[in-house]
């Protein structure tokens, strides 16, 4: 399986399957490796993400997410070159976004640096949340392409034995009430979210690994969009707290970014009660 890419003065082909097989993430052989065993760094500023066909929805969603975000916003995200599948795996080829993981840099950034970062993220997230949903979509809550949601916070709350055939995805949901019922914990049925939230485009995994910055702490990009979807307006905020519970400096940035979109402290409290009991 070979795709051909063309740059100014340069044209070359990449055999995605052979490239994936020649790379061993634990040994570090091949062109390069990342924190994830599913992501391989290639020459010419490219990245290859590979997952098994049983998880294809996650990469189909990431491909669609990158296309949508690039079309409607100026948020720097990878360019998706191609999405291909064989009998065993699915492959997503994208460009690389230059920068350092925020988690590597946050402790050395000044308060002015973090305030500027929060301001930049807030502007970009406003544009992200204003992206119009395609009129062809039939569900209230779904991934970006109106399919099932791939989200480890949701899956962590479910009894996999009882949810036969669930796999790594859940939904889509015709209504927010259906989504809220999925999040409920059987022992504390009175703890649940209200209905009536705005449904907006959501990254779904905001954390210090997926925010990239330059040497001065300025935002250079946001990566890893496989959890993205059309979700309640509080989801990016509470999910950031789900992933990172103790880094107060990062959570202060999160608070500053999302305060402009509303007060989600009540939703965060509901989530915390569910996390504490169910997980």
C-alpha cells in the first residue's frame, strides 16, 4: 500500500504497511518514535499513526476532525494526508506540528507566559466551539463524523461485561438524556448531569501532552484528535480535570480558558462524584 506525496521540487512514495512493520516502538528502531506505540515519526516532517481495524473508528474520526478544524479555524493542527486500511490495520498519515509538549515547559514559563497561552487557547477554542455541525448529522452526541464516541472517560464508567460488544466506542446518542444515562453510576443514581447543554465541537482530550508550545511558551499546535466529537459544552473542561487532577498551574490555565464560555463548576462537581465512586 503506497501513497505518493508531492512537495515543491520533491515527489516520493511511502509504503505505509512496510513502514509500520519495519518500526519497533519499544526498541526505537526505524525513523523515530513517540510516547505512543501507535505513532511513528517519519522523515520529511511526517507522522504515521497505526491502529488495528477493530479500532478504525478512532482514526476515521481523527482524520475527519483535522479536516473540519483546518477548514473552519486557524488553530494549528496537523494536515491529514491520507487514511488507508488493509485487512489488519488502519493508517493515518499527517504532518508534524513543531513544538514541545506543554508538560515539559510549564514549570519554566512565567505567569505572563501562561496568561498569554490561556488567551490564545481561549480564542482558538471559541472558534472551535462555533464550528457549525453538518446538517446531515442525525445524532445529538457523536464523534465528529456522526459515529460512535471513542472516549476513555466514558468507557471507564461502563461495565464491559454487561455492555456486550461495546468495544472501544459507545453511542452515538440521539439525545443528551441518552448520553447522561450512560454516564450514570448504578449505586448513586441521583448523581447525574442536567439536560439542555449546548452541543459543541470538542477536542475531548485536552492535556499537557497534546498542547504544543515553542521555547517562549507560545502555542504552536494541538494534536491527538481521536477523542473529538459533538459533546456537551462542559466536556472539554471536565475532561481536562479528569486527565490531570493535581497540577494546579495547568488547571489554572484550563479555568482561565473556559471561564469565558460559562460556569461549569456544577458539572465538574457531578463528574467528580461519579469519578470518585465509579472509578
